[in-house]
C-alpha cells in the first residue's frame, strides 16, 4: 500500500453503493462511468525529503479513484495506485488508462498490471493529462503551498484530508460540481430513465395487447 493507503472506500456514500447495485440489478452496467482513467505523479516537499504522489483520476467525473504516496519515485508507487483503484472500483472490461511514458509507467511491472486490469493502455498526450495536472494545481494551491510539513507522515495525512473528505466529496468542479455528487446525480438519472423506459415499455405492451384483443374480438363477431 501507500505509505498511507487508501481507507478511501469509506468515503463512498451509501447512496452511491445502493445506486450502483441497483444499476447492476437493472442490467445497466455503469461502464461509461469508469471507462477512462489517467495516472500522473507530482512531488511534495517535507523537512525529511521529497515525497512523491501518484493519483489515478477518473475522467468521467474527475474523481481521484485512489492514490499512492512514497518517499521514492519508484515503480511501486504507480503499481500500488492502479491496484488499489482497480480493487476499489472493479471497472468493466474495456477500461482505458492514459499516462505519460515516464520510467515508472513504462516499467515491466506496471505494464503487466495494465495487461491484467485494462483492455487497452495508451500513451498520454498533453490533453489527456490535463485533468490530473489540474487536480495537482488545486491540491498545491489550496493546501500544499504555504504549508510546512515536518515529516512525511504529516504530508500524507494532509493529502488524505484534502483528497478524500474534501476534493472528492465537497469541492466543486467548475462544470461538474463535486466529483462524487456528479456521479450520484448520474446514477440517479440513469435509474430514473431506465425506470421510465421500462414503464413506457410496459404501457406499450398493455396497449398492444388491448388492441390485439379488440381486433380478435371484432373479427369473430
């Protein structure tokens, strides 16, 4: 796990869990909500040394799916983040993961994990990583810059506090609202639309049966 790992599952709201379960029950696989992830790394200074933060960002709602932070920028930082993100969400087959071609992402260990979890991985372009760069900009401007971390543990705790209860749950994105709220609204709308579709279909079947019965009855008068 990360030097502090993601107890972030606790921040999935009951509504989201129930909504996803209901979508699955109705046969509406929410694959489009988990179709594209992007990974990126930044660094945070502490009095002990640099610490390196890797995030896995969901491009659907700009949510940080999971993250890993370590005192060395080695391959395990990106492998851990992707592994925890996958186990947290269990996305449908077809997931695409974008990243740059840094040594961590190009490593055999990370590529092997991609083959296991993702049906496709692409070399990232500048616009692919723009959302994760935007997240890093928000993190540093709103929390890290101006903060002195005496230890790596302090930095890790502060990143957790920013990402999990604040950024994912409450911070408003200019076009989406908060990431979790946007996803909850999408799930709710999908369930409502599916219910309406089923209701319309049932009503249509009733009308068709009534017309059929009427025509058969008329035929034999």
